[in-house]
């Protein structure tokens, strides 16, 4: 149980700084007066924060705007070159990295082949990618916020895996975040791929500025997960594993799942099942581009997968709306945009909402980031989110 409590000045200052960045990021360009109105901070507090953010190059002033009366106002915007972040992704046969700026634009990219990427092989490869990315693009290294990494699986605090990602040996219980941080000497954040993608979507995608949404992530390697923002907070659950949506039962006594239950959503929606319907037996050995090419060809197998996937997905959308009351549900993931559009088109008509007469400002389902870069761009968003997103937890302390 948590109770609102006082906080020390340094925590309040950090929180207010993040609030100002979030206001400009989602609504900018904004003047100091507009920021003060929007955040309920005093004019003096806003002036102090804006000056500090300008000195640190996170905010830049735009051209002064003349008003009919009074002094001209100076709007401020986020400076894309004010900070940088590195995102990493590990696949069954490759390790990839991107360097992005504060806007999410990719400044450099590196991909390396890694055969059987257990920790002993993967960690040196990831370290070299981080080091080489910093050489591949000219920027102030002091502005590197850190490294983010997206992996399938579940994670405890500190980026320790609680399931073996990629179904490869050696990862169970391995402290990915700590070990990589010791190697690269900058902060490292590790998240499951669905949560990372949801963060990327909120910073740079269709969910920008939304307080409550659910992001359904269809992974290229199979499986479906969810990342959730509720009332402006990233919701991770009591053990950091919220969003294991792939294991809700959508068909009682249905297909056997790897988790031991029957009828799980994973057994109907995931790309692994799509590959089964299409007769692709060696999907793990093919590159994402090769798989996208096979999917683009379509055929009866793909149509059959879409037909059987629609009702379980429709049922899942209904459940998420009833359970969490989000503004929208975003469909995204590593699958191709064309396939995601085909799946979304077949969702209609959705189940009747509990409040059918309520006016909506957003579609019930939206298409977010898709394609092979979704997870890695989400990973790159992790340090940016950590540095700039308001953290209400610093204003609270647990009871007892």
C-alpha cells in the first residue's frame, strides 16, 4: 500500500524538470508562461527549469513571437541533438544496435552475426556494437543517456532474466543489465520487447501524449505481449511482469500451449502459428527480410491463419477495454505493416463496447509501429523515457 508523502527538495526538482520536458515534448513549442499554466508550476520555478534545460541543450528557443500587447514571447522546443541513446536487440542469429537522438531518429546502425548467442558469445558482441556505434556518428559523448535492450521474456529488477529468452541455454537468471553495464560503463536498462515498444510508441508514435493505452506487440519470433500505460504511468505489475497477455485463455480446451495450458492466445495469434499455417518449417533460420518476403506472397495458408486469428484477437480487445478502459488499443510489433493492416481490417466489427453511446476522440484500435525495427527503437527509447518521463513514485513512499 502506498500513501502520498512529502519529498525532499532534490526529488521535487527532478520531478518538476521531467514535467516541464514532458509538457514541451507532447505540446510544444511552448512559452514559459504556457508551460506554467499547463503544469501548475510557478512562473519562477518554470523559468529556473527552462534556463537549466537550455544550458544542458535539452530545450532550444524558437524565434520570438510578437504579440499585440506586451513583450514578445519565446517558445521552447525539444532539441533532438540534446541527448542520444543506444538501443540493442538480440535475435537467434544476430545482434543489432542503433544510435538515436532525442526525437528517435536513427543516427547510426550496426548489425553483427552471432551464432548460438548464449551470454558468453552475445555479451562481447553487444559490447562491441555499443562501442562502435559511438565511433560511427560524431556527437558529444557526455550527452549519451545510456543503453536500452529489448528481449523476449520476463525480467526481475536489474534486468535479470526469469525465463530463457529466445529459447537458448545460458540465459536463465543471467543479469543482462548488470553485466552489460560493467562492460560499456554507461547506464543499461533492460525491458521485455512489448514494454519497450510501448514506451517507444508513447514517445515517438501514435500514442504520443496519451495517458492510457494498451500496446499489443506481435513479436517476429512468435508470441504476443502487452505494454500498458494507465493514467500516465507505465504499468508493470507487482513483479514487473504485467502484460503476459499471450497466455490468457481464449479457447477453453483449445490448442496445447508451451506454458502447459490449453487455448492460450499465443496459439492463435502469434507469427509462429502463421508460419505453421504457411508450411514454413525453418522460420528460426530465416532472416526477418526473408520472412517478410514469404508473408508478402500470401497464399491460402496465410489467409487461413488470419481467419482463425480474428476472433481470439477481437475477444482480447474486448477484454482489455473492459479491464483497463484505455483511450485506445495499439497494434504493433515486428510483423510487416501490410500483414498488420490485413489483420486489423478483419477485426471489424469489434464487440459492442459497454458504453456504445459515449463519444470517442480516438479509434478503438490503432496501428502503431510495425516492422523489424519496432523492438530496437523501443529499446533506444528506454534511456530517454527514464531520463525525461515524470516519476510520481518519487513523491510516494510505501507504508509499513
